[in-house]
């Protein structure tokens, strides 16, 4: 079976973990600092603060940005639940807006329509590794005096007009979960151009302390350990090669798949293919997934239930493109461990199942 995702853990990661364990210092320390410095290469000019998950990165970022009870933040519903969750955890209200159909990211027109007097910000998700339409979202945010908070959990190294995601908003949040484009085991990174915000995230992750036992604000323990940072540092050095491999795999799939809608890329965008997501228009998606699995090709559906319809939210709002995407998408393997014969098998299987009318 070709797996839908396959984290790559090599000798470098194993050596790095051992080095930290043998140092006897395993909590947040020098490895975390070094990881933060090195991660800044990925988001030019940003200050980076490591935390224990992508969810924490969003959550701490929002609190540091001053988002609080009574505020509304516009988010997509077609994303992982952590996006909306982080807004709710900050005490604010996530307002779910529809996506545009090509890139599955927030539709600027829908965002504009969702603004109320309580709206303080917009949280686009660079879904599947394709940047959201930051040009239009920035125009709207500036015209209405709103902030932008980027959920870049799936988009390490993605670019729009040559600018890296994570550097467009008040802050960006990356996930380092094992299935993401790079991992630290569990982990997250806040990126920001605002030193005050960075300092507040540093306080929030550590019980509000900069100086020990002189807590300045009420905070959390969302620190990253040096063990995890060491894994992340080793992965970061391999990310560019892995991204190039994902892009080459996607190109092969683009050129050879038949009978399905392959993912378009905006002219000014660099897609990093966290997922390679096709649409099965009018097809029987679940049957398609089952038949692919029978042929030994793993796939995933991200996400079958829009966030606003989850039992945790159950919000009554009509989001037609979100509903259509949730019914039609399938993500095929695109990860860097695929071999040429894996790619050929994926193409053969998808084309066979798609033309059989599944
Ligand atoms: C993975 C993910 C998150 C959360 O990251 P964790 O590290 O799992 O907490 C948030 N948003 C999106 C879009 C994600 O894919």
C-alpha cells in the first residue's frame, strides 16, 4: 500500500535526539533557540518563537495580538478544526466564511461580506500548501482596519509574489506535526515582524515569565523541548529538497492524471503541496477512495466535515463552495518518499478508477 503520508526520520534526527539526551538538558534550552534562529530563514526577516504545537502557535499568537472575548475573527470552515478552535480558545468568536473553488482558500468576497462591527481580524489558511489570496485580503484588511493572522500550518516555504507565507500577517503559525512538510514530533512556530508580539508569545508559553518567578502575565506552559527542537533542526535542513520532490511529484501527477480535476496553482504562487488534492466532480468519492485502496493506493479526505458543522461548533451558515469541496476532494500521495514506480501506480490506478466512472 502506498501511504497517503510518510514522515521521514533519518540518521540525522536520531543523532540529534541522542545528542540532546546525552547533554542532560532536555527541556526548552539552546536547541530551541537555535531552531528559532534557523527557522527565520524560512520566513525572511521574521522573529520566530517555538511552541509545543501548531494549535498553540495560533492560540498564543491570537492572545498576544490582543484578540479577546467579544471579538470576531473570520476563518474558513474548510480546514482542520484547529483554525476555528484557536479563535474560540482565545475567547473570541470564529466567523466562518466560504472558500474560492480553485485553491480552496478564503474567498475575499465572502470575507468582506462577513465583516461586522466586532470583527478584529481575518485568519486565512494556506490550505494544502497553496497560499491564500493575500493581495485581496490585505486590501480588505487595510480598508477596514483589520489584522491578518496566518494559519500557515500546511505551507512551510510557500510563496506569493516571491514573499514567504508567515510574513504577510501580524503573525503566522506553522505546525510541526509528523504529517506536515517537516516535523519536530509535535511542535509549532509563531513567526512575526513585531518584536512586542514575539515577546508576548515568549511570555505566554512560559507561565508569563521572562525572569524566573517574576511572572508578568497569566500564561501557559506551551514550551517546546530541546529534544523536539533538535529533530526540527535536522528536518529544516532537508526541507528544501523535500519541497522540490513534492513539486516534481505534483508535476508528474498534473501531466498524467485523467478524468479528475487536478489542483491549479495561481500565477503568482509557489505551491508546496502539503497535499495534492483533486476533485471528483459528480463522482462517488467514497467509492473512488475504496477502489483506490483496493489497488494499493492510499488517499485522504481533508476535510469531510466543514468546521462549522462539527458537533463542537454546529453553526447555521450556508457555505456552498465549502460544502462542495467537502463532498468532492481527495488527496493523493505526493510525499517525498514516493518512487517513480509509486507515481506510475498512482496514475494508473486513479485513471482506471476515474474512467470506470466511480
Ligand atoms: C495541523 C494544522 C493545525 C494544527 O497544528 P498541530 O501542530 O496539529 O496543533 C492548524 N491548522 C491547520 C490548517 C493544520 O493543518
